[in-house]
């Protein structure tokens, strides 16, 4: 295999171009070494910068405003994405988390943030990641929303239960499985 074939894919094209252009093995090796050192230095400098972790879906339309704000503050953005782990390696500064498994998602974020050591905030871009971000932030000792409040804000049934328990008047409500046929419950639901 050629030297370029043994390099990570992100470097292979640049290495092949550099080696091909120089046509001199010694110069090619020096150019490759310089390129690898630059990649390594960029990674080290990036790892030392303060960062913010955004808990988000891969297709969120809300992310760009957060990216812009982070750039203006010279923060590195780490994305905790609701994607399979195998896809996260294709996204720069990404961590795969499963939003349907809150406990495991929080543990992955905690492990990553503690290893990195300079995560200043864990923020949810939308409500799907709110409980994960609030719980991870609380466990890291960062400013955060109360995880129970984040859950109540995300789940109308829980919110109504808590309001009712606190003595706040709420309309009549009942929880039904999503697959319930509306016609089968229409006569048992009170209407205003």
C-alpha cells in the first residue's frame, strides 16, 4: 500500500497531492511530516480552547445561530447528535448520543466533557435534548435548568400533573396511548 493509503482519509488526498507534486521522496516526507504536525497542532490547540456542547438532532435548523454566537466568543462547538455512533466519526467535533436513552446519553456526555476538561456549557438546541442537557449540566456542576422542570416542559401530561398537584387550576385531562383510535374515546372525553 502507498503511504497515502495508510493515512486517515482526511489527510490522504492532501498527502497524495503533496507527494505527487514534489516528486522527491525526501522532500515529500518532509512535507508530509510538516502537514501531520500542523494537523496535530491544530487538534491540540482546538482541544485547549473553551467549548460549548450543543445537544441536537443532526437536521436542526436552529443550530446556525448557536454556531455563530460560539464563533464570536471563540468557543469550540461540540455537537452531541442524535445519530448512530458509526456516523459521528464523519462529523467534526461530534459525539453520538441516543435521545431515547437519556441515562446513557447523559453518561456519554459526562465522560466526554470530563475527558476534555473545558466544556463551559451543555445546551439543548430544542426540546428533544432538553432533559439530557439539563441533567448533564447539573452533573457537571455547570449552570443549568432543573432536569425535572425540563421534563415537565417537554411532557404536557407531566406538566398538568404537577400544576394540579400544586393547586393550579387545569382543564380536565387524561392520558391515552398514541395509537388509540380517537373515535373510540370521543364519547368519554368531556368537552368545554
